[in-house]
C-alpha cells in the first residue's frame, strides 16, 4: 500500500527530470568568496552576498570580540509574544527607525515569514491586492493566504495598473499595490515614484514594496531604492531582508505605529514562530550600524554590474537588468543546465534558473555580482560568455 501511495510522487519526479527541471540540494564547501563542489573550486556567482560582507573575516573577528558567554544567546527559545522578545529586538528595531526616519518597525524570523504573513494579516474580503506579475513567490503565497481579492498587472506596466485602480477603486474599502523594488529574476526595478503618484490618486490605496535585493546596495545610506528615489515616507509597507546584502538572517518592515501594533496582534507568522536568536539580531545591528562605511562597496558593485550588463548587450543577449542581478537568457532548461556546467568547469559557480521559478522557455543563468569580485574576474567572465 505504501509503495502505491508513493508512486504518483515518483511519476511526477520523473516528469520533472525528463524536462530538465528536477532539483537537488548541492553539496558545497564555502571558502570565503569561493565554493568547492565535487573537488572543483569556483568563484561564487550565485550568492546574494551583494556587498561581500558574509565572506569578510575581519568583520566577523570584530563582532566576535563583542561576545561573551553571557550575551552569546544562540536561541530565543520562544515566540516574541511569549519570552522571545529580547533587548536585541528592541535595539535593532530602534536602529531601523532611526535609519529610515520611520515611526515604527518590526523584525521577523525570515523574509518568507514576512511576505506570507503581512498581507493575510492586514487584508479582508473588502481589500483588493494589485500585484506586479513578477513579484516573489513568498508574496504570491501571502496573497493566496489572504481573504483579499487580487489581480496581477503586467510587469512594470503602470498604465494597466492605473486602469485597474480606476475600474476597482469604488468597489473596495482598501486597495494595496504590491511590488518589489529590484526584481529577483530579471534584476530590473520598479519606478517607485510613479507608484507613489498612483497611490496618491485615490484616498484608500496603500503601497507595499519589498526591498530584499535593494537594501544595502542602493541609496546614499544603503537603505534601498526607496531612499534612492526619495519616497521612503510615502510607502505604507516598506519591507526588506537581512539575509542578502546585510549578511545575516530575518526580515523587517518599517511602517506606522498602527500597522506595527496591528501586525503584532494579527500576523500568524509572527505570533506562532520562534523568534530570531539574539546573537543574530546583534550581528544584524553590528552590520547596519556600519552602513555608511560601505559606500565604496556599493559604488564598485554598481560599476562592475554596469560593465557586465553593457557587454552582455553588446554580445546580443537580452538583458533587462539595471542592477547586480544579471540574467543570461538561454531558453530551454536543458541548454541552461549545459551552459551552467560549462561555466562551472571554467571556474565560475553559476546555476540555471528553470521553471517553475521562471516561465517556460525563459530558463537562464542568473549571475549575482558581489563587491568581492575583482574587475579582472568580470572581464574573464565576459570573454567566456
């Protein structure tokens, strides 16, 4: 009986393998900027460590000097509403408020918990969500878990979004526009100023912006595209993650005090999840307190990203990116796998991105540049492509 029950799963796995879409967990060893897989050492171009902070040993040494057996707490042992709300939570949230000039903030155990929890908490059946077609899977899951009506507008098609607002604004108590600032697969970005203008066109429209791939890399202080475009104060739900450029773990929202208090009372992925360990919160605060000193890293990342995008376009690749996330469009999954394997043999650890992460026929190699990559390595990669 047990084997019969499992057969349908086996069949589906075989179908994925036939389409070159079967996934497995890679066994890799990390060596600062590099990874070692199957005995081959390669430059890591698949990490979200955009500023190179996660591989910076000097930063780790400095942080470790601040730890003692008393303040090194590797577990919170509870949700925040029980006994897991440590002083480290308050310190980090206070810092976020100061950096963003915000009334309030809230820290979550992960970006996934953040995006799957906020929208179900703040939406009801009289809410309409209008989401960019390419928002992250975690946001799609959050939308599906909510009681809101929803529609997805074509990627960065603000004319269609405006039409949807016009047609629906009278039928709902609240409309929430949902977007990322830098999109995780194409590496392009949203015009946040235009979204703010659309939001302000109607009295009951709110704006949700996920800065996961922008915080740390954009803006004079590294606060993201909202800082760069001068519209932090106009975004109702300004979210981001600590697990990419900030070299840590967790997610955050900067928002009004009312929204924060409402989430504390209604957000299931906050209420029923073990809180982040205090040592992780301390490390995140340690990194964020040094944001101003990372301007050179941001500028260098911008420079090498522009160089690679420019050369890809010159070689005939479709390159929608405006950021450090640079897709090399291949097409079918099998060809993307072969291309990735070829580049790995030549010393660059890059992975194919395939359906269902991206639509059928748009499999790609996703290059994630970091500030730890040397200019000559970028030139070598260009020559290989």
